């Protein structure tokens, strides 16, 4: 009985350590890296939309607004920030 309780407690402690340590480090992206990634996504998306509209009839949709909606971003002080993160 005690052995089972210690086994479950050890498993729980190991899971907590795993979740707060290595898994958190994998899931957490530094802000400067996230900003660079967002800017690259927006640049690629806007280039492709502008290229597509140059081949066909021009569209009324703003490429910047459409790309921001696609990636869930908003622009603040010249940076593309994720809309699901708290705003400063």
C-alpha cells in the first residue's frame, strides 16, 4: 500500500517536473524570436497576396489586414504581435 502511494507520488512529481521544465522550455518561445517569426509570416503572406492580385483583377481586400487576420496578429509600434497575448 505504501509502496503504491510512493509510486504514484513519484510519478506525479516526475510529471510536474517534466511539465514545468523541459516541456515548458519547448513550448515557450522568446519574445524576440516570436516577433521575428510573425514579421516573416506577414511578409511572405503579403508578398503572395500582392503577387496574386497583380496576376488577376485587383481585389478590394487589404493584403495586410487579410494576412493579420489569417495569423491572428495585430500591429503595434511597427511590430506584429499575437492577438492572443496580453497587450502592453
